[in-house]
C-alpha cells in the first residue's frame, strides 16, 4: 500500500495542518517507512515472549496551592471570555 501526497494532505486536513507539495511528498516517504516497520514487526514470532507489567500503583496527594498570579495576568492571552469562562474555537466539524 503506497502512501501518496494526497493521502498525506487528507490526514493533514483531519489534523488541521497544512503542508505544501514538497512537505507532503517527504511525509509520504516517512509514512511509507513507518508502515514497513509494522510489516517487519508483524513477521516476528512473539509466542514465547512474556509481558511483564509492574504491580505498583503510584498515587500522589492532592495538595491545593493558592495561585499567586493576578487574574488579569492569567487571562492576558485569551481572545474571548464569556463571564468567567474562556471561549475556544470549535474543533469538531
């Protein structure tokens, strides 16, 4: 299965990225290499490989800390505020 630059541009559109033709061509080659690596992994016999998972759960205490930054400084880069909420652009089409 060959990855074309049109495939790359489609994936980029889904990720809200833009690539020119040269970049798309380069990424197509990189994606092709990645898929070849998966084909190599699929050929490996891993029946005798044992998966080891640690039995340790790591928990931390939740410690409240007072924010030392003024509210104006905290929201200085926000484009749109609605009362006390930050309004962000819609990302799902």
